[in-house]
C-alpha cells in the first residue's frame, strides 16, 4: 500500500492528529473496504477507500499504540485494576 494511502488511515487531514479510530467498515468487491474514521482530537468524520490488507495493518498499528499507552499508564500508577472492574451492585466497592 502506498505511503499516501496509509497516511489517509493514520492521520486526520484537518488537524494532523494521529489519534484516528475506525468506527465501521463495509466490505466491497475484494479486496476493497470502505472505512469510516473519526478523529479523536478534532472530531472530524470521514470515509476512506482502502484494501483489506491496509485496513488490517491499520488495526494492528492502532492496537499497538493503545497497548503502549495503557502500559505507560499502568507503570505510572494512573490506572489500576479497579478502573477496569464492572460496577455491579452485588460487587460494590468497599471505598464507596
């Protein structure tokens, strides 16, 4: 996949942010996919035509980025296990 096509998936054309997330995808005739993207910084929405391979690579890169951020937050004690707990009445936390 050409560099320009990868950049369409990875960065927002309005603000340049790399915090772009996919919201949905629609498979077309193989190998093409239309991906709906939302920018986490400015909130811009757009649709991009790409290949299924390009989209899978984009998803892997996004997952790696998320893992790096979560690992850093855990190391810095910004998050702990309680942040991921489902709040249910029968399992209410003692500190509340």
